[in-house]
């Protein structure tokens, strides 16, 4: 898995679309995304290769990184 930033949310996923789907409800409720399709389309998962070392090697599916 690779690191992606979606807005301010760090997600580890295989694809940017997976990262976007995980992070979107943390940014805004789904009801708001449904009303703002242009905002949804504009939401980007930006690849962050410098953060790849933070991936949990035991993870088997995409996840949101916890920065506790």
C-alpha cells in the first residue's frame, strides 16, 4: 500500500480512489457530498511517497492512518 493525503487525512491504499472513498466521510458527511458533486470530483488523493515508510506492514486492506 502507498500513502495518500486527501485534504488533511493520511490514508494508506493501493489506489487514490480507495483513499478518497475512505477519507471523504471524515471531511464532510455523505449527504453534503451528494449535494456538491463538483466538490466530490475536485477532491483529490495526493500521492505522498515520503510517507510510505509509515505503512502498517500487517495491514491487508486500505486504512486511515492514526496519528495518535
